[in-house]
C-alpha cells in the first residue's frame, strides 16, 4: 500500500543545515509518508549528509541537467 503522503524537499548546496531539516521531517509524529529529496546539482557535501540518514522512507531523486 502506498504511503498516505509525499514530502518533497529540493536541496542545493545546503550541507550545513540539511541534516537538521531531514531529521525534523523524519522525527515528526506522522509516520506514513515517503520523503523525496531532490538533488538540484549539489556540489558540496549536502548529499553525503542526506545519505547518512538510513530511513526506508527516503528516496533520492536527481534533477535533470539543464539543456538536456
């Protein structure tokens, strides 16, 4: 059965704050959701911070390259 809710969070070069943002969503009282994190061509360690969180609700998507 699909989750009740989809939470979508685009990220771009936000390594200093993305961990707290992801943790805030994951620790919410509501649990029946998928968490779609969209990598908008990060060039810092933002995605490292995201993948440190081991939670089955997280799905990582990548923005298509511009001009493609």
